[in-house]
C-alpha cells in the first residue's frame, strides 16, 4: 500500500509541474517596461488593420458589380472588396493590432441602411432583418447596399467592445482609432436603380460623433488622449506637437486616440480652433494649427515627406499594402518602406496571410505584414533613433 501511495504522490507532483510549465508557456513574462514607458507615444511604431471591421462581400454581389465596374468610380471597384478581417478581439489578442480603422455613415433617425439593394441581385431579401440597423446613430460598413458585411453594425457597439477590452487589459499600449466619415455611395451613380445615398457630415452631425464617444467613455474622456491634453498650455496643437508635448507611453497606457479622416473634417473643426473641446484629432497638413496627425498612405512615393514629418514630432499614418494586391504579388517593398519611413501607425490588411494562399497558391501568396522580430510594437527608427536597444515594447 505504501508503494502505491508513493507512486500516487509522485504522479501528482509530476502532473502539477507539467500544468505549471504549460501555464508559464502560455503567460510569458512581460519584459521590463521602465525605459519604454519613458518614451513619448510618437517614439513608437505600431501596426494596425485597415477597414478593421470588414467581412468579405457576398460573392453574388461581387459578380453583379463586376458587370457594372465600367461605370463605377475608382473608390467603388469590386476588385477592392474581396477580403476579410478576423474579429477584433483576435486582432488585438492574437495579432497585436494597436490601430484600427472604422468607417461610419450618418443615420440620425435609424433605418437608413436597413434595406440592402445589392441583395436583390444576389437573390436575397433586401430587408436585412438586423434590428440594430433601425436604431438611431452611426452605422459601420464599407459601402452601403453592396459591401455591408461587418463585425459591428453600429459605432456604439464597436466603442463598447473597445472600452470593455481596455478595461480588462489596462496596461495596453495606446490604441489609435482611425474614424473615416463617409458620404460616397453607389447611390451617387446608381440611384436610378434604388441604391441609397448618404447624409452629409454637417457640424451638428459631427457633434454627434463626439456625443457617441462620450456616451461610452464618459463625458470626462479619461481613457482618451484628446487634442486639448496634447495642446496643454500651447497656443495651437501644432506648436505643442513641435515642442514634443505628446504624453509618455507610460501615461498613455490603457488609453485611446481617435483620428478623423474623410468627409466632414472642416465641419468638425468649425468653431473649434486647434480642435479645442473635441474628442478627436483630424489628419491635417503639417502647416495647419490643428496639425498633430499626418496622413501619407504611400510610403514609397512619400518616404522623405514621412521621415521629415516624423522627425518634426508629428504622428504619421501610412499603409504597408493594399487590398488584394500584395496578397497576390507577395511584394514586400511597400511594407519595408513603411517600416523605414518611421510612420508611427502602419495599416495593413494582412497581419496574417490571406487564408486562400493555402487552397489557391497559384493566385495568392503567403504575404504577411509584421515587424522583423514579430514584436507587438517597436522603438521608432526615426523619432527615437537614439533609443534603440533600450528594451522590448510589450502589451
């Protein structure tokens, strides 16, 4: 009996050690962030997803659009719609995305996008059957009527997701949310077929964007780095940025920055010089008083301009690839140029390879955008050239 008891104790000990080892493997120790946290947020470089909410367009709708491509504008071409993203929690937790792009359309009374005209060409009912689309508030989608499949239907639901995730991961790096306010629709050219047009982003509509952000994050916006907080005592936001008045990484952990692009930027600025009392930044030219975030989507053509802007203190967004391009060519030129440019926010559609490269290797390549050592983020090669090697960025 004593022999069996000893065997049982020994087996229990070995099993518990294996469990502890497995747990340790799952939860690797976080590198010391003391020196990293002293950096300013513009001294990091992160990767984020482009059109982060997007699910693949219905194939039948794509076939219909291909027949109309000759009359559709360049920004509504069906060849650019055939891609999809992982759910946002997987993007955050598995792939380390720390920037996201969301497209919104105004729908103040609700129901504007409940019906989907494109479904009629896919032998489906036009009525979506989605109750959320009848609620008042901004709706998330790429293009109404034709490219509407999304992980979140409303801006508020996406905000609530980010807020909850952040509360559960309070030490995360600052997350940049690029918010594209959209007005272009197929209805602009296909209205005669019953396609819906969009509402403009007037000053009143722009006010509602801030109100929706506050409805989730609170009126004091404690978890958001606002233009006012960066401007501080400086006269303009641009002056503050040129003086390096960005918060430190340590102070910015657990927080968000919202940046508006697309239609309505001037209306958002109206009555708010240097974005005073606004929740969001806007992309602006470097000589504007509200300049803090700058957009150069092509890192090859604008390599010098990006490096100059980053060196001056601005935060730059660029892109590492385009939908259905690098996943077909396997060309890493644009990605490498994005990395070397120093742009702090690098958007990609391929933080993981297009899954079709496994089943259709003749059409798709194993292209993926990630830093050379697979880091979550890294010390910026331009704005923190003298800080290389001080540590590994985590969380």
